[in-house]
C-alpha cells in the first residue's frame, strides 16, 4: 500500500478526481466530496484510500465508523483507518499504531479528533513525553467515544455495524412451550451491513445504446449532454441536448436522451401517439414519443416509452412496447431485462428466459442477475436464486433493490441471520416498503429476536392495518414474549382478515391455553383450526395441541383419542418428542426405533414483496 500521507496513482484520472474531492473537503464542501468519492468507489470498491476519505465527508459517526471499517477490512494494515477507529472507540488502544502526525494532521483526521487545549510540543514521536501524552489523549477520546458507540449499538438504534448473533434456523417447536409457527422459509447469515448504504442510490441512466455519429455542428453539444447526464446534472444535460436538437432536429437519439433526463427526475407523463412540433416536449413520455415520431425503427425509444408509462402507472400494459423494442433489435439487452422485470411476477418462466438471454449479451449486468434471482425465487429455485442475487451484489454493491432480493433468497434458503442483516440495510434506504419490514419481522421471529420483530412489524401494521400476515407474525412475537393479551388481539385481527389461515386459528387456541382457558382453547382448535388442517403436518399440530388442551380440562379419554390419532400419522409429520409424549400419555412402550424427524420451518408461501425496477 502507498504511503497514507501521499495520494496514489500519481498520473491517473482517478487521482485527479481524488485531488478534486480533497480540495472540496478542505473548502468545507462535503456534499461535493461525497459525490466525487462515491463515483470513485463505483469504479473501484476495493480501494481503502477512497473509503478513508469518504469517512471524512459523511454526516454521522455511524457512517464514519462504517467507512473506516471497510477500509480496514480491505487493508488490515491501514494505519490511518486504525487510528480513526481507535479514536471512535471501535478498536482498543494499540501502541503499535502511531498517532496522527504531530506537524500536519490530515483533514479527515482533524474531523475525528476532539478539540483540546494546545500543549507544548517537544521533539516529536521519538520523545517519550510526546508518546505518553499522545497515548493518554487517545485513551481519553476512546473512553468518550465508547459512550457514543454504545448508544449507536443500543436496541433502538438501526444496526449499521453490529450484526445479529448467528443462530441456528428455528424449526417449528412442538413442545407445549410457547414457540412460533412460521410460514416462510427461514434463513442464517453473519456479515456486516453492506457499505453501499452510504453511496448514492438514485436513478442511473440506461447505458448508452449506441454512440451515434453526429455532424460536427451538434456533436460537441451531444457529447457534453451525455457527460452531464452521467454526472446527474440534469438541467445542463437538457440544455445541451436541446441545443443539439436545434442543430439536428431529425436525430431520434437526441430526443431519447432528453426522455432519459426527464425520467431521471421522475417526470414521466403519459406518452401520447401524436406528432409534436420541434422542442414541444416537457416530460419523458413526450420526448420518447418524439423519438418514435422521428424514427419508428429506433428500439430504445419504445423501451423508454414503456418505462415512462410504467412510472406513471405501475399497472400500465407495456408489453407491446417491450416486444417492439426487442423485435427491432434482438440484441438489445436492456429491453430483455425490462421485459423480464415486467413478467417476473406474472410469468416467471418467461422472465427467466429473457434474463438468461440478456446475460448472454451482457454478462456483467448486475440488474439482469438481480431480476433473474427474483424470477428464480418465484419458481422455487432458491439455491440458484441466492447465487444470482449474490453475484448481482458483487457486480454492483450500490444497487439497493438487490438487498431486498438477497433477503428473500436467504429466507428461502433457511439463513435467518443473513436475511436480517441485508433487510436491515434495505429498510434504511426504503423506510416505506412495508413488505420488506414484514420479511424483516418474520426473520427476527425465526431468530428468536422477538422484541425486534415487534418493532419491525409495528411499521407494517401502522401502514397496512388489514395485513393478516403482519398480525400473525406480531402475535407470534407477543406469544413468545409471554404477552398473551396482545397476542390474542393480533391473532383475532389476523383471522378477521384471513379466516382461512390455519396458523392464526391455531395460534389463537394456544393463546387461550396460555391464559388458563383450556376449554376455550380446545373449542377454538376443534372448530376453526382442525377443518383447515389438510396436510399430515398440520393435522399433527392440531392433534398434539388438542390432546394437551384436553389433558388440562381434564378429559383423559378424549385426550387419549387425539394421542392415538397423532401416533397413527407418518413419523415424518411431527418431531420425535411429540411421538414420545403421546406414548407416555398412553402408557405405551414403542417396539421400534423411530426415524429422526427432519422438519422444515412451518411457513406458508413466503410473503412476496414488490420487486422495484430501478
């Protein structure tokens, strides 16, 4: 690694941008620094120097901690990152790490240090007194920082650095203790909250379809417009594209990029099939339509119009425009990706075919892998879906929707801890996505983090007061927190909005049992849960719990009839301890060796979350 006080890549373009970022930081323009460092990180996510400088430009201590930890993860010998983490209390004091340079602290280091009264300087680090006071100063800062770090890691703060403790996947517990009955596949992962959370996650323009050759009179304005579009300087991009149009009014790609510029700002408007006079367009839809009017064989314009109409109305019928874009250019990867995303819920098989085709054309497309993972999850191909989502994340760690898909994939593969980590990250960027909070609450339940589950599920119920699954999951959390009254309220709400939900009906019976009402528990299970038990697994649950309820009434004869029903079911329909309990109550000694019970977590179809198309 290069000397930390020097800039790497002396003559490179990255170095120029890095110097510009540092100059902006020294001038106090942290927003400009963040923008430049973000762009640098998108080109090289493994550069520890970039992460160190970004740590000086972010707004919060949590973000600074994260950036410095990422730098240290990439370069474990990075003394600059170690010094910063020691000052923030994230690392213990280490005598082997030299203090900040006495004569000139780097700007980001100045921001990490706590102002103190100037002291007389001796001959530098070689002087024992200087070393002593420097170490004492660092120790004071570390102690102060520990209080801040502790507050960041409190249960009420978003977990940005710490991650859930690894726990084994919880299967449906059939003992008479209060345990959850989950209906979604359950997961387990350990890892830090992904770093991309501190990067810009706004609209990224569609990759250049083709660098059209333009006459010399319009070429400079066109190319400058593309540069401003990449930089997200939309007003200047519009001015330059419109200037190019005034010089070359029949070029369809100019109108297309005007549409991309409007779309980047969320100005969709409906695309009308009418001819407009030159320059008479004020939205993405208008501009794409104008491109089609100028050249009806220009494939990107049809893709753009489809995206504009979908942005205006998420239920818009856009398949014809997507088909036309592909018919006009069978090698148009972006159109295959867009059509795959459009079909991923209604026809995942067709979506998968489109996305495989797109990856044959552009094998490094993170968006294609992301959408392919969604299609594979919808087809039940959980293991390959996790591979696709992970690869998408490796290709572009700034692609926010991939963390939701990663969460779904981890859940489907029984990796709860990983699911919690990535869903925590996703919900920081998408705080209004109730589907993501529902999956996060479910994962917390499976991991036994019941208080955290309640907190996440409160966000769902407060937004969607008719969400039966959210009430079931929160009722399960309350039941495991021994709060039977709140659990009863939630299970009743769940069966109100979904009376055919077996798990909620049986959950309500178990709550009555917790409240010391075995008669009510038996009636609830017999009348409302048992008629919904269609599989051997659900029947086993009903027989076990109804036998337990009847034992407490007490009604020994009726209880024995349910114990007998239970042991007549296939062994793999229940855990072994249930069968043992039944034999004990029936005073029967088994004459065979039961096979081990392997169960999957009791879950319905995984709750689907709308897949957002960037």
